[in-house]
C-alpha cells in the first residue's frame, strides 16, 4: 500500500498542529543520543547531506554542524519552520529547506553522500519504498542512517502497542519488526555496516502531550495499559508508580552504505 493522500494529509495535520512541541521534545533533542549518532556515522566534514522527515530539526541541525551543507526535508510546512528556527538559534547557515514526501523525494539519483531519517518511518506506509528512495538519492559509497521505533518481538504485543500508538497519534502506521527492517535493506540495495538497539523510558504525560492526544484517547490508553493481556505484558514494559505511567520504547539504530 502506497502512502495515500488521506494519510499524507493526516500527517500534515497532526504534525502541523504540534510542530513546536516536537522542536521542544526532550526525546528528540536528547544530546546523548544525538552525539552518539554523530560518532557512529563518522563524518569527514565534506559531506552534502539530506535529512528526510526533519521534524523539529534536531537531527538536521546536529548533522549540519558536522558537514558541508544539508537539505532538511519534511512533508509538513510547519516542521520546516521549526527546523529553520532551531538552525537560526544555533547560528547555522548551511541548511536549505524542502517540502518533500519520503516516498517521492524530489532529488536526482546519487545526489547526496549522507542521508538520515530519524524517528519517521513508523508514520509511513511502504517504509521499504521510502528506504529505497533514500538509497536512490545516495551516492555509491555514501552513508544512510536510520533511527526508528523497533516493534515488539511478539506479533500480538506489537499489534497491541500499535493500537496504543494510533490512539496517541492518528498518523502512526506501525512499528516495524526486526525481520521487516532486514527486508527493507535488501530491497533498497543497501549494506548494513552497524546496527544496535537502544532503550528509553518515557513518562506517559509528556509522551501523550507532545502529540496533543485527546483526553478521551488518553483515558483509553490508560485502560489498555491497566488491562494488558498477560502475553502482551511480557513484552510491553511499563511502570506505574505514584499514579503515573511510564513506557519503555526500543529504538533501532542502523548505519548503511550503498554498494
């Protein structure tokens, strides 16, 4: 299934309404993980880069400090505004901005030697096609970095978490499994040179408020967390303390090259 017009519009509406919250998000702006990513990619400073789905601008501005120039691309105009604000705050002048769909990038093949896509693809139908598109615009020998939510190992638990995610954020499609990620690379003609899984625990209130989750949906999610089937509870790690929920999320970090 391709990215439908309805889903593209849902993404624009969702992120357009809450763009500033993503620029201010502690999850997306965490300097520890951003510094780790830059160390992992091992840049030489001469790269021409592309950040797909730049969101609040944290990956784009972090990369821009370490490379020659960067294009920040997003399907949502308001997100490009937020990335521009962040770039101005950091005094960066080597970025330009492009309104673009990850499934149909408006760039020539072999245009960039560094492409990144951070915490985006769980919002995209046919994420494999998006990975293939990123591979298309990447030069031979160039690097592609992806970070995204890793789906839970058990299918029932994974589907349960996806239901929670869609209640929180209607633009959510699915959290892809490890097996699905592996297929994406093969289809995209990419070679994985590094992969790792990192975990973080997120306080439910901040997690839901960032997406502007309606009060009714917040209550539905809390009920789902309270009433998880035993099998789901073995995989979906949560903590309830002092009347507050926290949820553990797993992220996959992938560094690939185009051969």
